C-alpha cells in the first residue's frame, strides 16, 4: 500500500510539473523604447548686435512728472516656419522695493509700426502708452531686424521710486500659424 501511495504522489508531482510550468520558464519580458526629436521651428534670443542686453531705467512721466520704470530689449529670431503669431505677457514683478507702486504695468512687442500689447491697470497719465493691441502680432517669414520688447511699470500717483533692486519679467510667446 505504501508503494501505491508513493507511486500516486509521484505521478501527481510529474503531472503537476508538466501542466503548470514554473514562472521563470513561462514568462519573458522586454522593454520597447520609442525615441524621437521634434526640432524647434523658431529660436528666440534676447539681444541684438546693437542692443545686446535689456535696458531698464527710471524716467519722469512727461505729463505728471512722477516716476515710472521703463525697460526695452531687442529680440532676435531665427526660424524655419514662415509665419508666427507673437504675444507678450503683462510684466510680472519678480523683485521691487516695498512701497513701489506698479498698479499700471504694460508690455508690448513691435516690428516697425505693428505691435501687440498686454497690460493691467489704467494707462491714463502715461503718454505714449495708451495704445492697445491685444491681438497677436503676425510675422511673415523670418525677419533680419530684431523685434523690440518694451515694458513700463508705475502709477500715476507715485511720487518717487524707493531705493533698491527692480526685476520684472515679460514672457514672449511665438506660435506657428
């Protein structure tokens, strides 16, 4: 009887091994990696040979005589696509001394007489900054002369600018048409 049991257990063990192979024998995995590059159709570089770095400064408002912060920068582009829409963001304060009033902030990008703008606050009391062109600026083809990005920050009620460091950021976006 012992031999019959041993034989039966052995038969079940052999059948189990044949019917249910171990995991290491039944499975294999492999990773398939997909790689690719999308090349940029436009490159934007701040600066030009004539104006390599952005400039920033204070000037009195010609109407009120009150202080305002003004910045300008040339932006050079090189591209492979022929038409782009350009837009700018409202100037974002990164750093300014406590007490600096910038309730009016505006940025614009221009190519010759054409431009697009973004602003917050009222341009009343800021001569030369009352224009409003919210539609993106369309540039056909890559142009050799730089685009000009300008910004202003201040308040018609400001008396003077506090001493300290002033940093603002304007984001320029180029979208292929």
